[in-house]
C-alpha cells in the first residue's frame, strides 16, 4: 500500500517557483505547486512506507536551498 502525503513548504521571499521546480524532480513527488497563503509550495508525495516518506522529506526536500520550514501531512483514509 502506498503512503501519500502533502508537504507544505515555506520558502525565503522570491524562492517559491525555484523550490517547486527543484522539489518536482525528486523521486516520489507527484506534484509541486507554488501557491499563495501561509505556505509557498504544496507538494503531493508518495512512498512505500511512512519511514521512507520521512526520509525523503528530511534527506531530500529539506536540503533544497530556499526552504525555511516544512509540514508533512499524511493522507488518511477514514
């Protein structure tokens, strides 16, 4: 079963488009859109497990230049 999540990203001023472009190149990222509001980029990601998803965010996403904060929201099926 695939684990899906939305990753909400805050960036430095003027970096949203660049961050969305770089994040979209990561394996497991389904989409990355720059948006308005309290977050600058919203990412939809998929992985084989919650652990793999966490590793992707910590070791790949958070290392991108211009990102100041992330919030990962796993999708649940109620």
